[in-house]
């Protein structure tokens, strides 16, 4: 059935001007089961190689065999889009979800979207049927020609609801967990309508609701679940200028482990700080020029206060970080099934290294020795080059009478004119001057003016 009529026509495009409201205590969706943290799955690096899950659908073509199309492994030599000698679903062009090339059909179709159950960002609860009787989400609703996922989330957050649903590209509905309990799931590919306000996001489908938790992209909140995910403000939209947001993080346990799945800030003035909730002391700070470590970051703090500030020009994708509480500061429990396997970072360390670090005095001494050896080597090379130059050119220094020229000249002042062997017997004009110099220079050619100047400076210093 078609999209049900909303309960009121709201100017949702004005919602970004409204103040944000806090989020609830954590996500209903486990981040350990997700392989994607962007709403369009651009970060998907999984191994599904057909358009449907578990081998269903059409098989994907290998990316190194699609040179006739716009995207192939040859167009991604650095691997930034995840293309290569494989046929896994990817999203290299920032489309609304991962896709792949398929064998062309009689209708001329040569690519299809991939239905990947594990590529739903935490906080996205799935695609649901909305028949209108009864409504899938029973709360307030509205429409907007500038609808994005975050515009709908902010509207329902302001109304005090837990869930927000987008439908048909322009409609927004609010609801609660009781609505979700009686909802009828639909295939993920049914929610295929592009948001009117963002070409890279999906906003449900015809009679299909894409449902999110309103905590996604909130500017403040209190997270107490054992594990979860925190997004930058306005996510999955870009964060805006002059944002000042904070999140209290206190899962059960004696320590915390954070993993940044996404991190893209506009410049060094956009800053994320991690502070000890008890003392207020700064533990870590990251910005556009100093990103967080690639692997898990373990902290000896039972609770954190995260603060994010952007300047007047701030606009970027933002960040997504997963967290989990550790029962003991020394614990290293196995990560949840499906989560990224990355090297462990020592407590209170920000970088991962596979080799032992040199101690500070040894490192300083090594730097000094390296600098000294480099300087001596450069000096020796310069001396060898000068000796070779002088020996190869067999310079003839002839007295001159005027300011230096390419040959000896007349005049009261004494100067130098420099000549060197002509190459391969090329005939050169004989310079004017005394007969002795002319006879000597018959088999020589003049140095360039810049070379003569350098050599005269060297001679004067001797």
C-alpha cells in the first residue's frame, strides 16, 4: 500500500534551528553485530559477494574485471574504496548502500544494490511494513521536501519519543518500543527511496518505514549500557558550526575501551575531549589534525565525560565510536562477535607499535649520531664533486682587463676569464685578446656566467 497520510504538515526543514534534547541511556542495537557505521555503508569491508545474503540473489563480478565500467580495482589503486581482486559488495561512489556489478541482463541492468544484514549502522533498526491500519509508528508525523534522517530524528527527539521512522523520501513518523514490538519487518531492499534532503541517504520506501533510535546524532546523553555506540552531533548528516555537545559514559566495570570506527573533523579547531568523569582531568584530546589511534583505546577510568566543540566554520562527517566496559583494568575479554579484530593498545597508550620502543636517552643519542654522519657525508660528497669538476674541465685562468666576460678583454682592472675543454671537437669562436690566450683557448669553451661567478668567489677566498 502507499504511504499513509501524515497527521500534520510540519515544516521539518526548520528543525535544525531547534535546540537538541538529550538521548536515552544507550542503544538498543548491539554494535558488535554491525559491519557498517555509516548510514550508506560506505565503510563496508565485509565479504558478501552476491546481491542477497547467504548467497541469494545474483553473483557479483570481480572488481579487477570491470574496467569497462566507471569503478574497478584500477580506479582505486590506493584501496580507499575497498576495491581489489575480489567480488565483495562495496560503495565506492557514495551511493545510498553497497552494490556490485553483475552480468548484464537483457534489460541492460549491469549493477544491483546488495542486501547486507550486517551492514546496518547501530541505531538503525531496520525496514518495516507500514500499512497505515494500524500505523507502524503511532506518534506525531510530518513531511518535508528537505527531509534527511537527522531532521526526522531531531523532530522525534524533541517530541520525547524513542523511535523515528522515515518513509517515501519525505515523511517522518515518531513512535515507541511498543510500536516496534508489533511491527512487521520487511526486506532491507524495500527501503530504497532517496531522502529528498540528501542524495546519499535512504528514507524508507513506498509503504515502508526505515526506523532509527533517536539517540543517533544527539548532542548530549547518558550512556550506561555495557556496550554501545556514540555518534557526533547531527550524524549521519555532517555536524554543523558552533556545536558544543557532551556525553556522559558510565557502563558497568572498572575501565573502558573505546574504538573509533569513523573520525573526520574539519580542522584543528574542531575538538573532541575525553575527561575523567570523577576528577574532570583531561585524558585524551583529538582534532582534525590529531586523529585517534586506529585500534582499541583502553583507559583506566570507570566513567568518562566526552565533549565536542566545532568552530564557526565546522562542517564534516564527524565520528562514530564504540565503547564497552571492562570488569578489570587488566581485563582483555574477547571482542564481541562480528566486531573488528585490531591490535590491543596498552592502557593509557595512544599508538600501536609492533616493535619495542627505544628508551629516551638511546633515541636522543641515535638522532645525534645520525645527524653527524649525514653532515660529514654531505661535505665529502661536495668535495668529491668539486674535484671531479675541476679535473674534468682542466680550467684555464687567463688574466683580463675588464669586468669578467667569456674571454679575456682590455681594461685597467684585473679579472679572470674561465675556459674549459670543448666537448667532442665542436668548433667554437676564438675570443678576442692576446695571441697567446687565443691559441690556448682554441680547444676550450667558456664556462657559463653563473659558473664563472662561483669559481671567482672560490678563488678570491683562497
